[in-house]
C-alpha cells in the first residue's frame, strides 16, 4: 500500500480553463488505464508461467527486492518529477506497472479467476462513481483528504505490525478501513488533479498527467486488493 503526493502537486496554480482541465483529466485516465492493462497482462503472464513463478517466488530476497524497487519508483516519480524528461518519466511509470503486475501475480495463485474478475468490476464501478463525484462536486475535499492520508499511514503501520502479530481481527479492521480510505482518496485525488490543470506547455501537462495517473492507479490497485480480501474466493 502506498499513496504519495507528488511534489509538483504542491506548486501554486492558476484557475484552469475548461479546455485545460479536460485535456489534463483525459490524459490522466489514458495513462492510468494503460498502466492497469499492463499490470493485468503482466500478472496473467507470470501466473501462467511455472518457470517465472519459480524464479520470482522461490526466493524471499527476490520478492522483497521487487517490493523495494516499487517503492523506489513511486518515490522517484513523485518527488523527482521535475528532474525527468517526459520519456523517462513515462518509462518509469510503465516499469512500475510491470513490477506491480509481477508481484500481483500471487493473487492469481490464491484466488479464483471468477472472483478476481468480479472484484475487478466492483472496484471499477466504485472507482468510477467516486472519481465522478470528485470531479463534479463543489465541496472542498482538502480536509477530508488530509484525514484520509492520516488514516492511510495508520493502516500501513498496522499492516506492518500485523505481519508479526498475525492477528485476524487486525487484518479485517485494516481491510474494511482500507476500503473506506481508498474509496475516499479516489474522490480527493480526482478533485486535486482537476485543480492542477494550469500548465501551458504540453510536456508539463503530460508530466502532471502521469503524476495524477500514478495517484489514481495506486488508489485503484489498493482498493482492489482490499475488496479482493472481502469478496475473493480462494482456490
């Protein structure tokens, strides 16, 4: 679970025009959907290859290296966005989605394909509704977003501690709290992205789009994981 606020999101911005807003939001969803498709394709490929599964999951060191690499890429994209040219930034985002797909393949081994598919559609529907709400609402979601981010830190800490405690109650509290937190973050991040449509040059706009896509991608993936814990049928 990770949800970083890109440094570029903290810049001052002007009131965006409708055209600028639509351009940015459209680019965000294109990047996000591309990343999700790449993650799904990678996970399916790895899950269907006994050889790849053996290489990746036979060693805890390799699996932890993949997780650390994912966190490193999220940090690099979020904190160093202005340092990268657009091709490098987009390449890092696609690389992150591939690495996520590799680690995500474990869910294809644990849960049935039918429950994964049904949970995906539940997640997609929830995401669509909350993202639309974040886009059209006139309410300022900043205070709610700050509370959600604090809650996110709380469930991350609880999840790490529970790796050692292995307490089932904590597991389910984190799961249901995670559903609420990531559902709210979809609306918050969408509103934040809408407010950032101020860039005048195409490259800056695309960089903002990648950062926004990363935020929504993380919301979607983590919401999917939480819902899969609830609705997923184990093999």
